[in-house]
């Protein structure tokens, strides 16, 4: 069965658009904001791993 790959991709949970992984402008702006303006110790360890690569214990 042949069909457009557009229908196989998932919509981004942040911006509700279909795009390549890691290309969400909303997520990139949110990440930039959190990295610069939020006390890193107030961020959950799971999010620390997502944003910074490892927990900041």
C-alpha cells in the first residue's frame, strides 16, 4: 500500500504541527527560556535530563 508519508508522522505535542524531530520552534524557545530564566534546582530531574543532558544533583 502506497501513501504519503505525511500521514504516518505524528503531530508535535507542543505546536500541533508535523515536522522533523528536534525542529519544533516552540520547544526550542521554551528550552532557551528555561535554561536562562528558571532556577535549575526547581526543575524536576526528568526535565533536567531532557534540557541539560543529566540531572544537576
